[in-house]
């Protein structure tokens, strides 16, 4: 089944997401991930099997509960800057991004059922640090940078792409623009600090509005990831039409400033645009 032409999570049903891949592998499985790059595990069968073991429980949760599943590729770091630092060529990076989609496609083939649609999600991460970026790109620079990975996803079975842990609006605009050019549905997840603002100091509402206005409302929806609910609750209580575009919450229980990845097990409900606020339930924890 392919969902590129219509994402089933937009129909209002409950979807499970996986959560905290890198944190799980590093802190709970004791696996070394240089630069937090989980895609590096795809270079051999041992690493690929470790990823399978990570994904399978989430697929089983969805199957046991008759819910959908949004299954992420392990590619948060699989973009040119990070791959280059790990010594991968552009062609090798292309092959590993393709292999990442093939892996979650395999999981879908084993677990998908009529009551459990499984959406293959090509994950795009930030070009710089995920919580405290030192270099900010322009929107045009971000479009060019992220096109490399997104164009690869467009040539695979991936149903959509998601930008995870975006820290400023211009990079998110670049991701959304690159996805639109490649014909891929795209979701933008921002992270926020303890004051409810992005690490760039932009408000969540302003960042979402900037992406909507700059891309002709290209994203299918927006989300928040890797932030404690108390960090963004005031923002959600404030007035603003941008609430209608927020459909996904991947929260953490960690209340301090987010300077490291956290483990999250999150359920996301995609809701109609007529609703004021996203609703979700989550059971989350992270290393301390």
C-alpha cells in the first residue's frame, strides 16, 4: 500500500509513532553512534538487525491495538554535512537513505493490516545541532541542502518526509520547499526550549506562520517534538490560527533545557483542521 497521495493520519484516527531511536540505541542498547547517526548502522547486517529490533515492538503495539503507525527512517543525520563528517560519499549516502526506506518497507510488509495502516516516513534532521545551532542557513540554502536527501526519498517507497527537531523557521521553509518540489508530502516538527520558544527565540506561532506563508502552505501539518508539555502549554493556550495546523505531539518527560536526545513513546492523533488544538496521549521517559 502506498499513501503518498493521501496520508491516512489526516483522517482523524489514532496513529502510533516510534520515539527516541538514537537515545534508545545509545543509552539503552549500548550501541556506539558516531555523531548520533543511526543510519550508519545500515552499513552491515549486525547494525541493520539492531534497527529491526528497535522498530518491531512499535509495529507490534500498533497491530495489537488496531491503530495506524508512522514508521520513521533512521536518517535524522543522513544528510550531506553529517555523512561527510563520517566519511561517506554522496553516492554512499544515497544508497543508505534508500536502504533505510527498504528496511521500514520490510517492517510494513510484515505488520500492516486493514486496521493498521503503516506510513513510511523519510526523516530529515537539521543541518547543524538539533538544539543549539551555531550556523543558520537562509531558506534558499536550506532548500538546496535538504534537496539531496528528499529527492532520494522521492525515488523510493517513502510516503512522506518529516523534518524533525527544527530549531528555526528558515530551515523548515527550506525542507518544505524541497519536499514540494519533489512532490512529497511533508510534515514539520519544531522543538522548543523551556520558555516555549524555538532555540532561535522565534515563537512557535510565528515559525509556523512563516513556513505557511513562504511555501504556500506546503506542509500537511506541523508538530512539536522533544519538548516537555510544560514548555509549550502556554503557547497552546494563546490565541492563533496556527493551532489548526498543529496535529502531532512527540513529547518528553524531561523538563530541563533540551540539549540531548530523549526517549519517547508517543501516540499522535491527526485531527481535522476545524479543531482548535491537537489532542494526544503519551507515555514518555528519558535518561537523567
